[in-house]
C-alpha cells in the first residue's frame, strides 16, 4: 500500500533503503553509503540521491561523508516494513511451504503493497494456528497430503480422505470439467494438472470455488468454450481433464 508523509509518498525503493539502514544500524551500529550500496548491489552514486530524498522526508539524518541515522519517524516506517516482511515470509515459508529463497523474494515484493487489515488477519491466523490444539495437526495434514502435494506418493497423515465411503460419495458428486455438457455448470474443486499446465490454468482464473459454465463444445470434443466470471475462454480437452468440478444444479 506504501507509506506517506506530509511531504509525499515513500516509494518502494525508499522503503527498501530504510529497511537496509535499519538492519545495518541494528547489526553493525552504523550505516554508511558504501555499506548500503554493497548490500543493495548498486553504485554509491545511486545511493546518495535516495539519501537526500529520505532526508527531505524527515526519515533520516544525513550529511555527506557522515554516518546515516534514522529519525523516530524513519525508524517507525522501517520497523513496519520489516514486520510486514517477517509476517509474509513466515506465512509463505512455514505455512505454505514455499521454497525459502522464493519466499524471501516474494515477501520483499508483497511487503510494500499489503494493507494493514490483511496483515492483521494474517497475524490473527498465526495466533489461531499457534494456540488452537488442532493447529499443528492441520499444518501437518496440509504438508503431508498427497492430494495437494503431488510429489508425495501417498498421504502420510490419516484423515477423512481415506474413508472409502466418503471418497466414493465425493467421486459421485464430482466430475472432470471435460465431462460437462453445454449448459452445465460446475464449481471447481481441485486442479489436478501439474507443472506448467497447472500454472496456466491458475493464471486463467480457474481457481477452487470458481463457478464455470460450459457454453459449447466442438463436434470433436476439443476445444471446450467456457464462461468464467463473465468472460469467455476456451480450453483444450486435455486441459479440462486437469480440473475436477462439482456439478451445480440449474434452477
């Protein structure tokens, strides 16, 4: 969402500089232009204009060739950016099990745009998962479920998915998207496709709980035209085979 001061908005780049200054002061007690340039992998000549802008915004105390200090306002903004980063990194790494390097990169991107309300809900989610007696169990079930982690040959944890009757009922109520006829509607339950195809389907907005309607099917059965959120898209039959849906009764 970005922060603002009375003198104007604080850009993503300036927030990153504040974060670096804060961490340098925390870890080394001093922050210098050459150290900032080294950490951020930029030329020293690029750092100085940013320092001047931060000084103009009353976020740092900066005089050329001297150590850089954070003002109380600058420290407040830096702490908030770092807090957002830590919350997002924890969610991505510890709950979603995203690769550590990717989690770090994504947290850096998202931290500048996330709202206070969303951060608050994430913190409440952490509090729930950490204090609820079933929190650890739910995390382990997600981590060890082969239904959503196809790299696992079988589920490690026992759960209701292994109940034969429940599985049969689920299979009876669900269909592959490719099995729907023109005019049929379905709610997406699970994206079975893997790799690049899975990512393509996600990027097209074919997400769990999304309602889709089959408008028409080519005489050969391929491709299939769908209406999704008011838009028309087409899928190859092979792509539609990768989506499990729950048929919806047409009123």
